[in-house]
C-alpha cells in the first residue's frame, strides 16, 4: 500500500500517448520522397553521361560564332534566332560561349542542373496535385525517363531554350493549383512571373496560358462541359484577364521583331501527315517507352523511327489504359481530354510556325517539339491512374469488371500482374530507346573535324594564311550560309586560322580538317589570241577576258595567274563587283574573293607603263588541292 500522503502516479491518457507517436511519425523518413530523389539523381546522371558522349551540332556552331561576334546589348538580345526572340537564351549563350568555348563539361553541367531543377519541380507538383502514395512515382518516372526529352538533356542549345520553358510551365501550373485551392491573388502573381520567365526563352511558353485555363476547366470544376466553362470563367476571371494581357503584350512585341516570312503549309495532306507523325509516331510510342529505333541525321539529334508493330501495340496499350481508367474514375475522362487538348495546341503552334518549307516533312518526328508535353502527360496520366488529391468520393466510380476478367480477389491479382508487366515493359523500352539514342548521338563529325583542324593549326608555321571557305555539310549545313564559313566556325576555337582577302600561297581545310593547298574549282577563261602570252593587259586599257561559260551571282573566289613586267596596281571586275589587287614583277599567282556574275573578267592596270600576260584565270569556289 502507498504511504499516507503519497500521490499515486497518473495513468497515461490517450492524448499523452498520441504526442510521442505523432513526433515519431514526423521523424520517420518519407520513403516515397527518398525514392523520388533517387530516381531524379539516376535520371540526371544517366543523361549527363549521354550528353558528354555528344557535342555541338549545327545551330550551336552558328550561335556560338554570333555570340562571340556580338556585344551584349539590346540589338543582340532582342534579335530573332531561328525566327523566334529568345533574350534569356541569348544572354545565357553569350555568357557560356565566353566562359566555355568548345569545352563540353560546362555545357553538360548546365544541362544537368536544369534537368534536376525540372525533375524536382515535377515531383513537387505531383505531390500537390495527386493522391499521396507510391503511385506518385509512376508519372514521375514517366517524365524523368521519357525518350522525348533526351534531345533536351543532350543538345545544349535545345536544353538552353526548352528546360526553362519546361520549368516555367510546371511551376506556373503548381502556382495555379494553389490559387484555385486557396483563392489567394499572390499565387496569380507567381503564375505571371513564371509565364514571363518562360517567354524569355521561347515563344512556345505562350501555350502555358491556355494550358492553365484547360486545367482549371477540366480538373477543378464540376458539371457538364458548358457549366465547367462558365464556372471557370466566372470564378477565376482575374487569372484569365492577367494571362490574356501578358500574352497579348508578348504577341505585340513578337510581331515587331524582324523575321523571315513563315513558309505556308503546302496542302491539307501535309497537315494531316504532320498530325499523324507528331501524335501517332512520336508521342504515343514515347509514352510507352518508344520509339525504340531512331533515324540518324548526321551531327544533329536523331529523329524517331519506331517499328510499325511496336507503334501499333503502343496505341493498343494506351487505348486499353484509357478505357480502364475511365471506367474506374470520372476524373480520368477529363485528364485524358486535357492531354489531348494540349497536344492539339502544340500541333497548331507548329503547323503555323514550322510546317512549311524544306524541313516541314520531318517536323512531326522531332522529339524536342513535344518535349514540353511530357510534364503535361505525366500530370494527366497521374490524375487518370490515381485521382486528384483533394477530390471527393464523387470522383470515384465503383470498379466494374471488364469482360473476360474474373471478379473478386482474382481480378485484383490479374490487374496487379498486368500493371506490373506493362510497367516493366515500358521501363525496358525506355531504357532501350535511351541506349539507342546514345549510340546515334555519340557520332559527331564536327568534333572530329575540329580536333583534326586544331592539331593541324598547332603544328602549322606562323605565316600560314587561309582563304575562307565552307565547312563540310555534315558539320554545318549549307543552308545556314554564311554561318557555315570556316571564319565563323572557328571563332570559339583555341587555335584559329588566319584568314586573308588576297594571298599568293593560301591554304584551306579538307573534309577531315587537314590543311591543304588551295585549288579553285569553277569556270576558266577562254584561251587568248596573243602568241606566247594569251591575254595581254596594258596600262590605260581595260582588257575584257571572256569566260568559257557565264556565271550566276555568287560569292566567288578568283585564281589569277599572270606574268607582269613590273610592280603595279590593277582592278579586276566581274559584272558589278570589283577588287583592287597588287601585282608583283614576274610570274605570280593570286587568290582573292570576288562576288559577282557575268560572262567575262575585266582587268585594268592603273600603274603606267606596265603590261601583263595571263592564261590562267578561274572563277569558282575554294577546294583543297588533290
């Protein structure tokens, strides 16, 4: 018995026991978050390895040369690149080119940091939007390992422009979700800031505004389609007013920028082919781990080229997934509609801006054009599979067995086995697609060309001079002239050639980057009538020397071989173009550029009492001597 006056210890109450339990729960590690972080780290590391295997490609060379040749001012930042204003991207490129040049690791690091930022943002959005649990990892993995974004994580110019657009889209959606749930106008300000941030890098960020509207109508209102539309407009009109003003102001600015005229769509058949390629060949197979096979296109990133059987199977699997999720959950209907509508917006955007022209037939198989649809697809798939976090029970239908599937526990077991089988197949397919992409991406003619040229320049005599010429088409395509000139290409390089306008013994690079003597391939002059001279040119008289065939207007180089009686100054004319050259006494040869057109070369000696003979004049292009 207790002693008199002693107080018996109080029995612990339920509330007292709940406190340490709640504290323990707070200290318990979030296993889903830990796995999500691991997935992000693996994805970023794997893709950084792929990026390191590749190198610069086409547009990167062009932009690098332009950045080194420009001052950091409004004229540079507000110009259009590839027909689009991208001041944020141009600023980053200007800084990175001066910092890194052709060194690859700073660019790989930049892409890795951008990928990590977007991956974390997608995970945080999924946590805010979807029902909690391990299911969050399915749409997260769909985004992190989607083959559609391999180009964004491997090609520095694409990543420089599209990673900020992806990040802005995801964070704008997250801010919009918070605005819809709380009604706080501060979240609208965040939406506006992220929209403007995305527009600094690519006009495609304009699609963020209609995406937010569609998200609100489809996922955050109830009733018939008309009632959802009216409710969304009436309740959230400040958001739409803000987004409309910002988008309209940007469009007004965009239309003031100088740009080449858009190529019109050739036919309705071309438009339908583009739609079929974009959705059927590119997007749908990629959602199921495709494309499994790629088409090599030189130094640029490969194009999707799925196996026909695998492509149709991916369509079948996706259709089955849509049917199953729609039968189980009402919100799945609206999630799939949201994805379809956003893909429609993407299709319309590129049909207007990129479908015409020489490259139009390939646009539908370029992965980067739908890279921003991947986070949208992840959100929509997540909603269709697992439902919205704040959805009430009215969003659920009671599961109904499909024809041929047994009821009860057997049906649950069959469903789990089928789900696991599909996830494993998609994961293996995505891994295979990524490996095949890496094999294509590691082939870089430009890298080999530059490495050879740099070694040659390091060993060349200091007085070696070059005539400007184009680099091989597989390094920079000819349609990018004049940015495919060697004088542009080598600007960021450690060893740069010394280019001259007029030279007696110039050299050039061959297709592999080796230094070779110059040879002019083109149209020669006709034989002259003066014995032992050919064509005679005397002071005070212009000699007209006919070509074997007329030449069209172009940037020609002239090879001029002559025998002069003394040092002199002469003027050479081709059509309206002229160039003054310095002649040396004796037998000599000069090379110089002369853009023009015509049927004859005219030579005038301005120095008195000088005469020259010539039999060798060629108008054409620079090629390495064989």
